[in-house]
């Protein structure tokens, strides 16, 4: 019995040690309506579930079916777009946005796992639609927060070394990138903006989520979505978020309407556990309506098994959500990896 107790204590100690080592540097700055001086929070009051709820979910999981579908990349993108906007779905929440001669990536992830380890953690089930080496010159990268499935250090190192893009992050994430040798990022608070040039302005907007790469940095850096104000049109990238009506209606009033919105539809089951931080397809349709988007494109599905919804559940539930909202199929679409859509 003593040996068993010692073994369990050793495991706990190892977990605590690695969690501390993995934690990112924390943000320090003035108190605001979403920062109490130590931690960021969602003004609506919603929080990610705590440790007890995590244990309940882990011991009662009923995950849906996933199958690995390795396929060749489906696209070799144009070097740049002279007129209009082209949106190419790469995988998960990684999109290539081409506008005004600039190439912008959102939350770039090319790794096989979204985890601090290469041997465990959510594994890629579908290949990226564009190979990393086939990307055109990347001028800017937008990072919504520091979770492993959105801030992939291995990918960022490759992009930084090959392209030296401008990097835009929410408050506190720049310090982590600097620590990793990926320098020069610009941190933004909600409703702050940065000018990329070429008549493109990036505005950080609220999201309902949380942050952390270990146990010691939970909610110690900010999370956000982005609005791309361009001379060719306005694009909303929601990043990763749960649903709160007033948050998205405010984004629609202050920054919309939008020519296109990129909205997450996956990792939402079971809803009692996931709904504070991840939108279901039904929630995604509400966001589409709240932010006043002409066209919405689904993200955050089909690549990594992060919750209990199966690979096809988000697609089927999006069809139902569109039907229930009397929304035309062409108003909220899904793209295959490597597939693109042109605006204007």
C-alpha cells in the first residue's frame, strides 16, 4: 500500500512539475472590465469548467466516431490576389486570407498533434489542404489565443524563419512568442487595432473562451477574435468561442456588417461541459445572425478530436441548424481542406 501511495504521489508531482514548466509567461497590466489585475475573464460571467467537471467528463465520455483520412493536399494557392478576397480553408481554424496583395494566416497549425507532446494528445485526422512548403509569401499571422490547437509553436517557428510575417496576438501572448524566439509580435486588447498596410486594419474583438498552456497560466493571457477591415470588404474571424448573444450583437453593431465570417462549429459535445467555451452549430448560426454576416464559413471541425462529437456530427448538426433558422444553405457553408471561396 505504501508503494502504491508513493507511486500515485510521484505521478501527481510529475504532472504538477510538467504543468508548471509548460505554463506560458503571464500578462501584467492595468485592471479593465475583463482583467482583474491577475486573470482575464469573460464579462458575461461564463467560465471554462473546473477540475471536478473535467474528471466527470473524462470518466463518463461517449465520444463519437472518427476515422483517419490521410489525403494529398488539395491546393497550390495563388501568390496573391489583385482584386477581391479569397478565403482558403486549410484545416481546423487555419485559413489563408488573400486580399490587397497580402497573404494572412489565422491560427496556423500543421503539426500532427495539438499537444505539448509528440506522442500523446489529439491527433490529426485529416491532412492540411495546403502543404506548409507550398504557401505563398505570408505577410501576417493572426493568433486568437495560446491553446495548442491554435498556437502551434512548431508551425510558427517554420513560418517565422521562412516568411518573417507580422504577428498579431491578444494581450500577453507576445511574451510567450518572444520566449520561443519568435519575435516582433503586436499584442492587442479587445477593440484595439493595428494597421498592416495595403489598406488593411486588424481589430481585436471579444470572444468567450479561456487561455493557458499549463496549470499555472490559466486565464493569464487574453483570447480574442479579429475583424479585418479592408478596402475590398470586412471579414470576421471568431477564433475559438462559446456563445453569448450580447457579445456577438455588440460585435455586429460596432464592427459589422460583414462580407464574410469564419465561425467555429465543432468540439461542442457534451454541451453541459463544452458550451461555455465552444459553439455548437446552432450557436454558430446565431453568431452568423448576430454579427450580420452575408456569408459564414465553418471552422474548428473535422481535424482534431477534441470533444465527444464525432467527425461528421458538426456537418449534420449545421444542416439542421440552418433548416431550423430558415437559413439558405449558401449563407453558411463548409469547405473541404484546400478549397477556397472568392468574394467580390
